[in-house]
C-alpha cells in the first residue's frame, strides 16, 4: 500500500433507505426499517473510498473486523449519511471509525478494519478453499 490516508481524513456516503435495505431473513421482512445487513454493506462501501486510492497494483482490501452498534431505527425513506474517519493506518491495514446519522440523530456507530492483501495470494487462498 502506498502511504495511506492521513489520520482524520473522512469520506461520506448518503443512502436513502429503501425496502430492499430493510431487515430480512430468508426472504421475509422482519422490520420495515434499515437492516443491519445493509448497514454493514454501506460501512464497507464508505470505508473503501478511503482505501482504494492508496492501493498498489496487485493489491486489494478485504474486510477483516467490524464492530457496530445499531442504535436507532431508520424507516424506509430516511436519508442517512455515513461518515468514515481514518483512525489508524499500518502497512497492511486501515482502521476507520464510522458514524451513521439521520439528520442529527445517530443511527449507528462503530469501526471497520480492512486488511490489504496481495491479489495473487488471495486468489490462491480462494482456490484452495474451493478445491
């Protein structure tokens, strides 16, 4: 990885909660609010914005650790802003804090760690796992 983003750098992502982002299990809607699975996807998406410009050719970022507290419901139609802030950078790792807001109300907060892997080694690992 090239020198990573500086501590404190931010990225944002705005999403409008739609029915396909609500809490589902086995195709059945559980609650008509922003689901945790969609939250995790959006956290990875906003944090990736901070990582991608710093990857070298032949490298990729993979999700390694996530810690989230889903604090409040967000109904269909709510406009959420996810803000990722760089907390730490190591040669093979990027750590971001993420806050999700619906206006001034905090919906979620947590951290996401991405590890930087060599694509050829990662492909070999996937091949070995799939037989």
